[in-house]
C-alpha cells in the first residue's frame, strides 16, 4: 500500500492542533478541535476527517467566517436548558463545549440541553455524542447545515435542506459505547465526493436525477445534475421518513435556537449560522442505584449474541466497528492516502519525518 | 362504496369512550383514550386506529394486562425530568398524561422530559406529540414495543427489536403542525397485516426472508417466514441507520426508564412493560419574544412553496396530508370498512343507527 502513509495518532493530533493554533485558537481549544477532526480518520469515517481540513475548515479562517477567539455566550439560562450563541467559534470545538455544559447540567438536573446558534461545521456528530457516553450519560447531537441546501423534499425540484446529521451515544457495558452517527440522507456528501476524487462509481440509490432516476456518477452532485436521496430511498420504502428526519433535525437543531434555516436562508445557501442541539441525559441521576448500567450491559450483550446469518460476520451494533478500527489505528497508526498526507505536510512540514 | 360506512367523528368518539368506560376507565380518561385511538382513522392512518380495538386493546383488559384505574406514579422528580411508573395504565391515556406533565414542566423550565415504564401500547405516537404542538411547543415521543421482538439486526437471524416508533410535532405557522410519526422499520406491522386482511400483495422492500430476499406475501410475517426490513432497506442504502434509529428509540424510551427491552425480555416477546419517552420543549420560554413562531411559519411556508416535480402534486411536509384528511373526515364522517363497522357495532349496538 505505497499510496497510504501510516501516521501515529499522537503525531496527527499535535500536528493538527498546531495548524489550528497557528490560526489563533488557544492551545486547549486547538487540541479539542484536532481530536474532533482526527476522530473521522481514527474511526475509519474518513469522509468526515482530515480531508476536510483544507477544503472546509481552513477556508473558514481565510475568509473570516470563523472567529478563533469567540466565546460561547449564554443568551438564556433556564437551568436544564440553555440558549447559546456560538459567535462563529470553530464548530469542532464549540460543539464539544456545548456537550460539556449539557453534561454538567445533566449531572445536576437529570438532563441538559444546549441549543446553539451561529456555529460552524462540527465535524463528526458522533465524536461529540461520545463525549457524553464516556461520562456514563446518553448524548444526543443534531446539527443542521446552516443555510446550505443539498436535498429537495420528496416531489420537489429545489434543494431545501442539508444532510442534517443526527447522533446518539450511550454506554454499552463492557463493549464500546453504542454510537449512531448518521446523515438523514442515504449517505453524506463526503461519501459522494470521496468517490468522485477516487474516480469510483457509486451504487444506485445514493443519487437521483431530476426525474428520480438513479445516478451512479458521483461527480454529477457537484455539477448540479443530481441530488442526494433521503434515507428510505423512494416514497414506497420510506423517503418521507428520511425527509421527515431531516426536518426533525432542522427543527431541533436550527429552528429552536434561531439559526439559519435551509429553506429560507438568505446566505446564498452557504453553511453559515449552523444550529446545533446538544442534549445529554444522566440515567444514573434519573434512576439511581446502578441498574441503568446493568440493563445497558445486558441489552448490548444480547445484540452481540444474536445468531448471525453468516457465522463469519458476527452481529454488531453501531459504534462497534468504529471502535474496532480506532483500536487498530491507535496501534499501527492512522492510514492516510498519500495525497492527503502531502496536503497536511505542506501545512506542517515536520510531518514529513513520519512519511 | 357500499363496503364503507361513514360515521360522524363525534359519534365514533363517544362510542369508543363508552367501550373504554365499560372496562372501568373514568370518563375523562376514556375520552382521551378514545380520541387517541380514533386519531388513526380520523387522519387516514387506519393501521393504528380502531382496527386495533378488538385485536390489541380489549384483550389487554380481558387478560388483566392493563389496569383501568392505575395512576401514574412519579418515582423521581428532578423538575425538568421525571421518572414515572405507569403501572400498566392504558397507554392511549398514559402517554397523553405524560405529555401533559412534560408540557407543564416545559412551560416552567424550557423543557420537560417524562421517562415512563410499565406502559401499554400508546396508539399513534403522532397523536401524543401533536398535543404538545397545539400548545405552541415541540413534542417528541418515542416508544419501544416492550418485550416484543419483530425485526432482526442487519446480519442477524433472530428478531430483537420492535418497530419502535418515533414522532416529532412542531407548530408550522398558518398551516397544520409538522408531525413526523414513523416506525423505524420500513413500515409498521399494521400496514402488513392490513394488506394480509385485504388479500393484497405488498411492494418488494417491506419484508425479507431469512436470506434477505424480498417477500411480497404479507401473510408471511405472521407465519414467521419473513421479517420487517429496517428503514434504509439494505446495508448499502442505510439499513444500519434504520436499525440504529430503532436502537436509539430502545435506549431513549426503554433503557432509560428501565422498561422491558426487546433483546433481553423474559416475557416471551410480548408487548408488556412498554417504555415511553415524552420530551417537550417550549421554544418561547427558551427564546422569548415571538421570533420562534415567525421563523417556524417562514420555514414551513418555504417548504410548501418548493417548486414541485409534478405541478398537480404540490410539495407537502409530514402532518399536512394527515391534517387534510382529518378536515375532510370531520365534515363527511370517518370511513370505516364494513367489517370493522360490524365489529364495533357488536360492542356498541347504538352504532347501528348510523349505518
């Protein structure tokens, strides 16, 4: 695999933290942003990892669309429930900070909800939800895509909503936490663009043309000739549910705090003024005595023990494969495509010593 | 249509309330349960309506599996967040009561969460979420199916989870509220059984056989020869997301309060000890000043104004078609299949005067 470079996790974290620190982030903030961004490559979800550093995050700094020094401003504090303005702080950090506040409130009130407006892109929603699960809590993260319009409603011609990710993480006993981290479209745009960069066709069912016919050329998305389909695929198999889930995220993440809304944005469809919901529930506060942890361990153990269709493919729950890949990558290093490694090395020349 | 009988909504409500009152429910409780049950037929979601009265709800009374007099017991009250035991009260009423408590708490704390265990079947989750939206709030309802096991995990042979419904309702300006009300499987079991009763085949994509092949005979479900597919259909088009959403509901609705869990239930797979989450958020408390209502009206107006693929089929959001059918049925009467009308008339002979 001479087109892949293995980079130690620690090296990658410090390199990326250095890049963010150069853009003006304070050291601790840069570390968290780096951890959030590297989470994608660590867990094998490379569409949401370092590939976005030069394509998505650094342009935010270059164009003055993120403020490295912005502090979260609490607009309304109701105890368990807070309305917060992120003032364009880097979303990779701001979402982690929102979870921190929500976790602290959950430990006091049983649950904590932070409703964030004016955020920027948060990276993997699952990274942020997982931060709550690591405290023994349930974390739910939803984010819209600001004013970005990517997918049309079923039966509609104009794109109206983004891929609107939704994530939930929960402790799962001895196994790694359950982490659902999903776009409400069939796949996120990152999966399509990765295929376009690699020159690979995509399966029928991911993109559709104007008349709904399947499109397997990933480059058709950015040429404006095809749009992402909603989870569920066609009306008969539930695309109204996928669209409804996209709208659920738009309501909880963006309508609630007053962030930009895809359908009515006047930002020309850019991913600005993103809305984020961070909801954390503390089960041991709600029903004390340790029974939640025991029930949780039994639930996820039973799923793992489900007899498999293929004996070579044991049943897993979401979060397991990602944790398995992360454990492997922590030992052997994180595999980066050579082109991505070169991109990062141009930003941080000390990285060349690794490759 | 001589195989359909039109029954005035008021008549149907009082008839069904009478049936519940005969089983021992207090008058107000019987009225709410009747309204929840008739909501399915009123909105055209007949799989979750009166067809379930003799098949699902009355057997609960006959077998002593619901207690008509049970009161909700608050096990832990943290202000915004409550742990509640439903003591097998009828779920049609208990879920409405949980929403009432959550709504009252939301008006004080910005949000209210009621985590309910030992409930019975709640009917249409959307009915309960809508009760919050009618107060200008956002209502989120999730329910597991108790110990019932209906669908296997992707790659698994044994059914582990129920159809685990999820619903969100939100005010939408001048239009009817947005109401997403979905099973996390492609369709709920009620849709399959309705097709089986009617002798109709079902589309490929709803049921799968043991090897994953499509099954279009709806009777195969109750013969144990096929299982429901998760939203997303196949692994390539997102069935892991549908399964993950089913698990999200199992965690929020049942693991949190300590209700029965599909994968580890010892009730022989029955729908007992159902768990319910009722989460209500009060946007006007979180960000006062009326801007939420204005933003909400703009968001849903923009969706309705999306140019349609077919000019005869305007774009709608979930909750609109149901509200349109309800408005029509309130005027002309609710259409009941003759066989269902006869079933109800056997329980409440005064209904014969209508037909």
